[in-house]
C-alpha cells in the first residue's frame, strides 16, 4: 500500500507541513498548493469558539475520508474533540455524521459549482458549509463566516473568496439545490446496483432515505419495559426495545449508573428474543463484543460464555458488563482456531449465538463512514469465513441444540447464501421462524423461514407510530440445528 504523505491538520500543532519536505523557493502558490499555515491557538489559550469546532470537525472528517480511518477511531484520536465542552461535542458529532451520511449528495452539488481541480481540503471545507446550510439548517451567516475563517486557518487563504461565493450562492438557491440530488446519491454505484438488484428500486430509495437521517436511540433494559420507558421519556417499541429521542451524553440519562439499560438497535435485539426461553441454559455468544446480546442473554437467565477475537473489544465488553452488574465467562479466542474448537465440543453447549463479522452495510446510518470507504469489503472472503464459523458452531452443539446466525448486512452473500451453502453441504437444517415470533418484524419473514430485515421494516410494520417510522438497522437472521438432530 502506498504510504500516505498528505499533510495532517491539528488544532494543537498549528502548522501545515509535509514530513521530510524540502524547502522551496518562494513563489506564488498554485490553486492546489497549500501555503504556509498560520499558527493556530493551542488548546486552552482561549475559549472554544464555533470556528474551533468546525476545525475539529474538519480534522476528523479528513481522517475518515482522506486517510480512511474508522469513525470511532477518528473521534478517539482527536485530542481537540476530547477537550470540547459537551454542547460543542454534540455539534461536531452532528456535523461529521451528517457530512458522511450526505457525502454523495454534497459531492454532486459541488460539481455544479466548483472546478474539479479545487484542492481537496477546500472542497471539504465547502462540504462542511453545505452540510450546515442544506441539511442542518444552522445559522446561515455562522456557517458562511466560520467556513471562510476555516479555509484561512488550514492555509488556503487565497480560496476564501471562492468559499464565500459558493456558500452565499447556496443560501440564495437553497431550495433549488435540494431538488438536484436524492439520498440515493449517497450510495456508491456498486452498492446502489446491488440493492436495486436484490431489493428493488423503491426499497433501495427508502433505505437510502433512512440512511441519511439521524438514527433514533434504542434502549434495551431489564425489568418493567413500560416503567423504564416512562423514566427515560421514551416509547416502548417492541417487547424488548424502548425508542428514545435523547441526543446528548447517554451517561446523563436516568439509571445509567444503576446499569438498568444499554443502547441496542431494535433489530439487533431481535436475535436473542428469537432464541426463546434460555433460562438455565448453557449459551455461547460468539463475536460477542461490545456485549449487548450477552447482556440480553444474562438478563433472561442464561449461563453465558462470551467470546471475541480482539483483546480491545473484550475489554469493552468487560466494561459494559461491569456497568450492568452482570457476569459471564469471557474468553479471548479465535473461533476458527482448531484448539478452540476441540475445547468447545466438550462444553455441552445448548445454544450458540453467532453474530458473525460482516460488511455491516445494515448499520450505515450508525456507521456512516462505510459510505466513504474507498473500497468495498471483499464479500467472497467474508462469506467463506462466515460459512466456516457457522459450520464449526453446528458441530459444537448438543444433538438437540441450535444456532442463531445473524449478520448486520444487507448483502445476500452474507446471509441467504451462507445458510444455503450450509444446507447444501448437509451440515445443518433450518428451524423456521414464525410471524408470531418476529412480531413487528413479521414483514421480514422469508419463504425459507429466515428473517431478512431491511432498514424500513419497522416503518412498514403494523406498529403505525412515529417512532416506528424511524426504521431500524438491517439484519439477516436464521435459526439452524445440526443436520443429524
């Protein structure tokens, strides 16, 4: 892979430069050349301003789009973001997430207004400005003024006139510009073609529309769901999910420290629900981190062994269970390892929950960085891993045991094709779901007895509520038993 030598911007560093770059003779900078950047104020030298927030948002977006960092990693690596006040953190998160969710639309609109030769950092500043003007309806003057200030701070002062002109034009033509693109433009050509082929043009448009919106906050809790919903000022959505409108720091919500609930999308909570009565049973949750499904199983009375391959993810799982005052046997292991398999076969496992690693295309609205990936995941390789994982799981069960297989993917290669391969090889058999089991997700029931959950499933269900219209994550879920059982 070619080494990334592009300049990185920092609120603390204060200078834009390339590592190891040789000194050059003074000359008038070209359009795409970055002149020497003025020193930026170090953290703590003055109060955090709205311009600082935009600069931090710029740096995070540059890390995600330009250097292909994961969303969570980009935020975790931003020292400037950590030092912001809560309100400013919320603004940065909103700008970053919306810019990613609408990135295709923003790019399409900018093509109408600027040259392709405009420097990438300047284009990113413009996208931040357009995000605020077209999709967040923040102050028009603030969006324009901070963008002009931002483009100067990052070393492109000569382009400040261009930024000002484009954003003022956007203000004048706002309503017309909004009609020039649709949320489907945010999907890559490959992804849009795949979804249109598999789910149809109308469904793809509906999924894209939901993916462009801020997702709701879904909560899974212990005890009385109705009482907890009242305390959290949310709405009971399903038997296990409360949908809330809270958009601040969840640690400030009631009962957070008491450990009575955790964040989990309604569709992500469904697999454990479909496992039925697990009380007293020996359940293994594989690829378990960050632990939402593990917590569900414990809350339902199961004896749980939680397994994940990555030590960092295991630590996150431990921390989450500690807050919830829950205990499980926790193992850091690769479930494709032969030694692990020999151990698992001796454990008298009643049921296995396999939430397999996948492309995660069903979680795009929560993971909008997926939309700006330069390359799509290699589905054939992921499918091979998923088939092997499911094959292993079926061989570790008691004869009367079962596996709940799930992926948060909208790709048939990571759902229907995996289970079809297992059935074709004679390694397992389907234990079909019923519409009654799926409840509000009944529209997802397939003729084979699997659940193909599209993001607009709840929106099209019989719940008929504003909360349901906000949709859900996309999932594929199937229940299988060993073929010899």
